[in-house]
């Protein structure tokens, strides 16, 4: 005979289906991407290198990793906050705005999208129940930063470009004046990215 009573049985709860994540908010979790072999040095100075790698093509967009490596004195800057958009321990004045890390794309149709663009979350309407309207889509392309890792002199951050770029030239541009990187641009072939997206396949057919 056990001295202690049995633990109470947990209450039965119905599992609720998670709402589908909007395609513009990030890469799908249930799709194996088509990989694009790109290892690109976006910009370089005596102290800093910006790289673009890990391109993953989906029918709905493009995932990638922005890499940052620095050497020498960092001054008053914290690499983690500069790459991951805060929290900042310094004044975000006009001088910093001019010299901060900037990068983005120019699509073949002339549209531009950068890491400085405001997020779409405030634009998303709500339905009658007050929940976000998941059928809504932004009217402009988005470059959204995600997770990653960082140390004192190294950082890698995932990014999501939505939607999948149109065929033609895809221009990628970067600038980080504070770290000595002037405006620099490179061209990618969006046709190759679109071909890779055609190779993407669902994990559960």
C-alpha cells in the first residue's frame, strides 16, 4: 500500500490547430528548400567583412544568412546589437543612421527592399474577431531579419526575402560607413534562384 496518493490526472484538452503562418513572414517549416551555392563577399574594409551565404529557395521566397566578421578595435559598438537591430547602448542619432549597417536588394522590376524598411506588422489588418487577417499580403517586397548567433567579433543572422524575386538580374547592395565599407553592389541571377525554388518539395506530400 502506497502512503502517498496518486497524482491527479491531467485534464483532457483538445489540441488546437496552429494558425498558418503568412508566407511573407518567413520560410515555410514544412518545405525542403532548393539550395543555391552562393558564397559572396558583399563588402570588405580593413576591419570588417560582410558575407552572404546559405541561400535557400522556396516557392514563396528566399532564405539566406548575412555574415559579419570584424577585427581590430570595435570602439563603442556592440556587434550583436548592430547586426540584430538592438538593443542599442548608444544614441541612435543622425550620424549613426548615416553610418550604420545597411544592405538590401534591387529586383529586376526596379523595386528595392532593404534592412531599413519598416516592418509590415503595423499594416496588417485584423478580422472581426480581432485576430490578424492571415489572408492579407503586403504590397511591397520585404527583407526580414530572423535569428542567428553572435560573439564579440563574429555574427550570423538569418534573413527572409519575400516574395521570390522575379526572373532577371537581382542586385544586392551593402554599405557600412562606420566600419569603412563604402556602397558596394553585386549581381545575382534570379533565374537560378527560381530554378532552385522549383526543386523545393514538401516534407509531407
